[in-house]
């Protein structure tokens, strides 16, 4: 019996929960946009191009306005940087005047390369438009919802809040036999244009409650059409009568050619530079690498440097003979004298400020050599035969070695100075 009571209670609880769920919730269908895929993901005019292709037109996509379309073709120009080169405006004008049909958004009309030949001027919206819109919106609201004199702002999240009815006036030929009206669904642009003064009337216009939405004027044998740009995009081409409106704007005809220039795409600069001048780049990089390698800091020699050792007697003889053969005995005497002078500058204080005689005396005092003999050996102007040259060179070398080995030499007694000969000093 208790089991049946529990079951009945469970059923009652479930029934009450279901009744509450039905009354507390509301089921409604919600539209979820499917993300674009394929070419539609990168081409914002893919839907319009497919539409025109199905109507029998030849659709051409271009990444820039480097070349102009054929005569009598249509050009849908949406690139904000089409006038990056100064000669393009002149070429575009010539193409239109020769029979081309240009279609573009209103924000491009005021470009520097268009204003001197495009026969359009911007209209100034009348001040009464906003007041009329406010009155219409206020009258359409129930009286109990009136709050103030401000106009009602449509909810942007509402479906088709940006749609309005536009029509072709009776002053222009109808684009289609079925009627002159369109349900245009796209953002509203404040730019309104009309033909310039003393210009022929417009070939085609579409107007709504806020004024002219699209206009086409003649330029030479061709035409220029200005219209809202949102109808071309993938998310707008299938809304309302946008597709029909776009076909009327480009004067769609079977077999006609239409170009789409939406951007000014360029090949990456480094890739273009490599393709055009790879030889110069390779040579420049090699030269840069060589310069960096020469200027780089070395961590150390590739092999340990050999120790400094005194040369053998044979090496000394061969080196001296080679020097004499190349430069002569006088050059050897000058080199020996320069070596002695460098040693004396390092070892003797005040050596630089002394004259030749004082220098010879200072060296003789420091090395213990005879001053007169050292002065003769240091005299560059004295002529010498081979024997005298050998003696003088030996005296100079002996003095240099004593200066480098012992520093300032302690003067010897006068009795021993006479016996200090070059041969004995050199042997020591």
C-alpha cells in the first residue's frame, strides 16, 4: 500500500512540474544566420556576382583599377583607394565618355579625381524632414504610449527595420515592366545627389520618403550611377527587392560584361622585390654578410699562437742579407738606429727633449759603452765602408739590447770603460 502512495505522489509532482513549465515558458522560432563559407567568406560581393552571372552577364573580378574595362561594359567600383595614382581619374573619365557605365557608392562622389567632371552635386536635406518623421512616428503610436515630442527611434534589432519603399518617378523610363516600386532593405545614407546646374536631367532615379536613393546621369556616351552600397553585400543582396534593384542599377543585359573592383590588392612588397630584383638582393646580402663577418668580434684565434723565441744565427744572417740586398746598407743602419731610439725613449727619462750629442751621452752612460764610439755609430751622415758599417751596427745593437735587458744601466768605473768593446759586450 505504501508503494502505491509513493507512485501517486511522484506522478502528481511530475504533472505539476509539466503544467508550470508549459505556462512559464514560450516557444518561438529564431533565425540563426549561417556563417559564410567558401568564396563567400572572402568575397563580400559573391552573392551579387552569382546573381548577375545567372542573368547572363560576364562577371570579372579585379584586384585593382590598373586596366580599364572594355567599352560599353559595366564597372562596379567600391575601392576607396582607386585614385591612389593621379592618372586614374583621367583614364576613368575617358572610359565613361566613350560609353562605359560606372556604378559606385555615394561616399566616392566627392573624390578629388571625380569632382571636376562628375555632373552631380550633393543635396541639402530640408529642415522639415525630421519634423515630419517625428509627427508621423508620434501619430502611429497609441496615445497611452506618448511620452514627449521626440521622434520614435526604430529598434535596430527588429527584423527589416531598415527596409523602406522606393519608386522610380514617372519622369524616367521604368526598369522593369512589372512596376516602378522596390522594397529596399539596407542602411540609410544621408548623401543625396542631383544633377548639377545647367546639366541634362537624370537618366534614372529612385526616390523614397527621405529623398533620392539612387541616381544615374549621362557623361558623354556613358553613364554614372550612384546608389546605396549595402545592396551589393552578401548579407543584403537577397533581402527585399535588393536583387531587383541591383540589376536595375547596373542595367543588366544578357551578354554584357561587368567588372567588380572592390579593393586595391597588391602583391606583398618583399615578394614583389624578390621577383623583380633577386640578383641584386642576393649580391647585396652576400656583401652585407661579408661586412658583418669582417667586423665581428672573434672569440680567439683558431690555433694557439707560437711562443716568442730568439731567432737562430742562421735566420739572423739570412734576414739581414735579404734586407741588405733589397734596401742597401744605409737602410739597415737607419733601421738599427730607429730600434735603438725606440728603446731609449722607453728607458731613459727626458730622452726626447735632448739633442743628438746629449742622447748619445745618455745612452753611453746607461749602457756602459764608450761615448765617442757610440756617437760615431749613431751619426747618419758619416760615410762608412763595409768594415766600419759592421762595427757601427754591432755597437748600436749592443746598446739596444743592454737598454731592453737591464733598463737604465749602472755606469761602470772609468778604468773598465776602455776595455768594454763591442765584441766583448756582444759575447756577454
